[in-house]
């Protein structure tokens, strides 16, 4: 009787799920979690950039390169430390030049009197 029944081998007639040969379900994608470790050199460079510009610049550059190599957190702090240190150094150099020019002018004016 099963030979004449059209629903026995028909996969769409409720006889179960169709069978596909060599079917592998897709594997989930796993990504590396970002490192939760902070780079101490970049944080130290950021803090030093407010008080000691040259030291802050050096530490921030080292910290920035380390964060790029290791994938640690703190690259933004290092970049901010580089910018703050560079601006502070440029302003300090300009202030020193301005002081020399002003004192040079005052001293020449005082000698001329």
C-alpha cells in the first residue's frame, strides 16, 4: 500500500524536513575582544603634558606607538598628550622669543638715553 501512496517520499507533504547532502550550518563569527588593559605610558604622557611639555611629548609619543602595536587602550590619551605638549612647547618658544625681543628693545632704549 505504501508503494501507491504519493505522500511517502514527498518531502513537502509533511513527511519531515527535506534532506540535503553535506549541509553544514554556518559557523558563528567570533571577533577578538578589545583589550581592557590601559597603557600606562600614554596616561603618564597625557598628565605630564600639562606640567612638563617636553617629557609629556616624549611619553605620549612612546605610549601612542605602544597602543598601536599592542592594541591596548589609551591611544586617545596619548594623541591628546601629543597635541597639548606640542602646542605648549610652541607657545613657550614664542613667549621666550618675545621676551628676548622686548628686553632687547628696552635695553637698547635705556643705553641710548
